[in-house]
C-alpha cells in the first residue's frame, strides 16, 4: 500500500532527563525513531516526513530522513500543521504517528490505513487500546448509546490531564496512530485551539471537529496494548527494549535457534542466525552479524558486525568486525577486534587479542598473546605470551608469519618482520630480523648474574638439601655479587 506519513518527533522529551533527543535513545541497537520508520516502511509508506526540533534536525538530516522543523513545541496539532504546510496537498490517506512508540508494527499501520475511506465519509481511523489503569494516555470517549449491543461511536479524545475522574476511569486509550483523509485534516487543523490543561494545540481535538463537520471517525482496536506503548522516560525505555528484544529472540527461536534465557540475551534486528545455534545467557549479538549452523555462543559474549562459521564455540569473548571459519574455538576471554579473518579449525584461547590479522587454518594461539596487523599461515603454533610489536611509536607495521611456524613462548616479534614457512623461534626470543623458511632463531637468553665459581650453592648442588646459599667473602647478601667485575 503506497501512503504518505507524518511522524512527530519534535517534543522535548523532558521526562527522559537527557542531553540526547528522546527519539534517538536506542532500543536493541536502533534509535527509537528507526523502529517507527521501519514499521511504516514495511507497511508501504513511501513518502514520510518527520517533524523535528532545531536540536534534533541536524542529527537526522545526515541519516537521509526527510524532515521539517517545528521551531517551538506548541503541541501535536501544531506539529501536524507544520508538516502539512511543508507538503504539497494531495488527495488520499495521510498516516500520522508519534516517534516515541517503537513497539508499533507494520500490521497496525496497514490496518489503520485500510479503515479510512474518504468516499464513504470516514475521515479518520484511529488506533485504540484497552490498557491497565492508571495510564497517562488520552481517553477514548464514546457516545452513551450502547444499549443496542453494538459498539458505540467515538465522540472525542480527552487527554489524561484534562479528564474528569469519570473519564480517567475509562480504559480505552488513544494509541496515537491515525490515518486521515488528508483533505479533511487540512480543513480542521487550523480550527484546533489551545484551551486545555497544557495550553497546547492537541491533534486529538481533530476528532470532535471532524464529527461536527459530519464526518465519521473509525476506531481500530489493537489486540495487545503493549504494541502501542509510548516511551516517555527511561523506565518505559527499558520496558520497551525488553519487549522488542523478546520479539527478536522469539523470531530466532521459532527459526531453530536455542536461546537459553531470552531475558539475558541481547539481539538486534537484521541478524542471520542459522539453525541449531545455541546462545547462552549474558550474550549480545548485534550489527550485521551472521552465526553459522550448530555454533554455540556464550556465556557472556559480545559479538558485533562479525561472521562466525558453523560448529564453532565462542565462550566469554568479545568479537567485533571479524570473519571466522568453521569448527573454530574461541575463548574463554579472547578479544578479536577491528577486522580479522580467521580460517577453519583455529583455536584462539584465553587472554588472546587479535587485531586486523589474517589467521590461516588450524592455527593455535592458546594463551596470553597479541596478534596485531599480522598474517599467520596455516598450522602455525603461536606460543603463550608471544606479542607482535606492531607499533613503533609512529607507524603500525605488519608481521608476516608463514605456515607451520613455531613461535616460542614470550616472543617479541618486532615488526615489520617476516618468519618464513617452518621457521622456529626459541622461548623468550626478541626477533628483530626476518627468519628464513625452515630456520631457527633463539635469543635474549637469561644470563647468570654471578661468576661460575659462586654458582655451586648447596641448594643447586644438593638439589633439596636446603643448605644455606653461599655468600662470597666480603659481599653483603643483598648486593649482586660479581656485578661489574
Ligand atoms: C499523546 C496523545 C495522547 C496519546 C499518547 C500516546 C496528544 C495531544 N496526545 O500524548 O492522546 O494517548 O500520545 O502515546 O496528541 N510532539 C511534537 N511537537 C509537539 C509536541 C509533541 O512533535 O509540539 C511529538 C513528540 O515528540 C512525541 C509525540 O509528538 O513523539 C507525542 O507527544 P507527547 O508529548 O509524547 O504526547 P503524549 O503526552 O504522550
Ligand atoms: Mg508520548
């Protein structure tokens, strides 16, 4: 269905108590406003304008959103007038929605549009929801003539702040989603006044004005009031986030993903998660990520903008902008960041950090290592504590490690440097020159700090005799004997 829509987002959002505009607060990795625009797009709205304020506008315009500025926030009726002034008049339907209702879905927009029929005299369809009281939503006031058993007609909407006690007891609410006959809306909008508790131009007053003009107003009830909850403060933000997250989890669970605890698993829209993936609690998967069949993620992992292959295990690790092959084991406590490509059957163990590196198939880096700006060939064993010294204080330099290399423990590979296929480095080596294929380097050995004649302590000689360490004549026990001699 092709349609024109206005989204109101100029309100100050003072109840958020934030420097950030309300509609840019995020839920499941997307700004509040994104969810509304996405639902509209999915419902076929192809001509959408967002009413913004002077602070919000510069943040939205670069995101490709069409906007119009409401310089002063005089109410929802005034905001719609600003939008109408910016739009070329057109016959047909106009959807109006608020930018602070991220739980709305495409079906609601489709239903409300379908309920407007300018030719049949219906100038406005509005979504209503039965809701637990108390509520700050506007109340739907219907005519008293319900005796025939048929639903009585909507007469008007009264804002909570303007309600009598009897009206406050009504539990049918104005969701804030409307489809107007645009021409009829243009007729009544200039007649909306601001004689109310908040001194604002209420869009909701259009109901009474349209009825007075002989037009019909059709209510469109939603089955679940939670899909139209507004977000006005951070408590409502957290509640709405939990609902959206639950929806995302359920979508994946129904498609064959095991999510052990959806309340402790944080997903974003647009993820591809293949069947028989298991996600354990405390894990967040976001951005443009893809997880392959049979992989297990968690507990406590953060994965963003990454592709992980099939049958992998990722435990207690952080992975961003990284592509990983099949049958790989990561973690616990690994950090893979900023663009790595990792082959199949690789093992990245605890306290290993990878940055901008390509890792070949069957590589093992099991413990306490840093691999940055490096290429590591297939089957190489990267020893515990080995570090690529990729930064010389000015530039980032590359380390090139071939296939079947053995990098010893606690090595410092001072880049730029290359280790050829099959090369080997000894424990603790500080490698500052290239090592040709098949060659072996050892270096930086620990030297004895005392002359050989002093080295025969009873401990060493007797291995467990526990005799006293021999101190040379004239030396105090705390000086280093032989130093400088
Ligand atoms: C509004 C409705 C209420 C409904 C509720 C549903 C009115 C008068 N009231 O109340 O009936 O039950 O939403 O959530 O419409 N905005 C502007 N310019 C303004 C004022 C507001 O763009 O001058 C925008 C806000 O940014 C917000 C939306 O309009 O996105 C609604 O405004 P808000 O102040 O949140 O209205 P509610 O009190 O929630
Ligand atoms: Mg609101």
